[in-house]
C-alpha cells in the first residue's frame, strides 16, 4: 500500500473522520488504490451490525432515517454511520442527493458519520464501493452502519446480500403492488414500515401486506410497523424492532449464516467485476477486431471464436498473476 494511503488508514482507524472520508473516496474511484485499501482492512468478526433501509422513491426513507438516527443516539454510548446510496449524476458520477444536508441536525454529533455515495448505475443502486465502505467502517470500529438505498430495480436483493437486518419502507396505497412485488420483498424484508401512516389507505395497505405475509411461517414473518417520519412517530418502535430482530437471529445462529451469504455474494461480485474489466480490455484489442471481421465474412465460427477469446483471456490473466 502507498505510504500516503497507509497513513490515512491509520488515521481513520484512530478516529480521524477526514481520513475516513478520503478513503471512501478512494474506494469509490476503484482501481489499484482501492484494492490496496481493501487488502489492508482488518475487520473484527462480529464487531459491527448493518441495517439496510430500502423502498420505493418518495416513500420518505431519508426522513425516516433521520428520525431513526435520533432514537439511536438517544441511547448512551451509541455510535452510528450512515451510507446513503444516491442516483449517480450522468456528468460528475457523484451523488445527486445531499443527504448530509438533509441530516444537518445530526452531522455535528461526534457519534455520527454520514456519507452520500453514488450508485454509478449499478443494478439495484448498491455499488460495489458501498460494500467496501461498509467494511472500512467496520475496520474503523463503527459498531452500527445504516445503508439507505435509492430503492429501484432489484435493490431489495442487493440490500439483503449486504446487510444483517432489512427494513422495507412503504406508503399507504401500496397494496395494489403487493402481488407484483411479492416474491422479491417477501424474501428479503425483516421489517416492513408503512410510512406516512397519517394518509388515506393505511388500513387497506396493512391488510393487503399482512395477507401477503400470511403464508410465511410465524417465525419467518416480518413485523409490520407504522410511522409518520415527519412527526417522529413510530421511530422508537422501529429501533426496538431492529434490536429485537438482531437479538433473535443472533440467538438462533441465523446471523452467522447470513454473514456467510454476504461474504459469498461480495466475493462473487468482486470476481465478476475483475472479469468484466478484463473482458473489456480484451475486447479493446486487435485480436477481437480480427475475429469479428472473420466472423462477419463467414471465415470463422462464432462459437470457435468465443473459445479462442476465453483461452486468450485465461492466458493474459495467468501472465498478470506471474508478473
């Protein structure tokens, strides 16, 4: 690891927030520097807990997270980090939404670290860099991390593979979508929150949601809570539900299994990213262009060309490993 990065990591572990923020920027950029940071992270197993908060855009997740932070910090000795994954700007590729502005009431606290991160177009909104940032926070001793996502595409499945407890935020009137979203949401949610519970349609939404959950075994059935985040109502119950869920899966041994699944998912994601990068570099070379022309002219079978390109990819990977 370069000396400057090693010094920043040492400072971040010692509690320097500026160094921590700079290292997260390194992780967002990716490349060799990000890989060197990843290689030096010393995470203490079981030393931290991660909560994913997802749901459709406009559900009020950010306001709910802000009120939840207040409940968490009301407990003596609590420290919490928030990674807010936002849509990426098509120009700067940075986070468009100013979560640190939205969370102004908490940013001055020494017990809170808030960082907006760009999804960079990643399917589901959860960038690989967000997973790396979570591991960095763990290595720096943050005991609790919240990950708020953009809530689009397959985000729920992404959140489930990266966090210990998954909170799905809905609004009244969502009931018509239960059947369409049933398979994904029912599999990943640990807690459902009907936010904006002061709006019309609350009872029908709760009824439809509980009906969709009825087929699950009682011990696997997510809790359904109601909140009015703008007024702070229900935030205390949500924080208690998160603590209860943590206690339950810890006692049953499920937490250990979830974390093994997280590692599997993250390892596969890292391998996929490396392969994608190597394939992209391979297709930028003359070897591919020559084969494309040969295929177009009927001189080469596309399946045969594919096998040749795979062999070339493996050869290059072996060369890179031995260098």
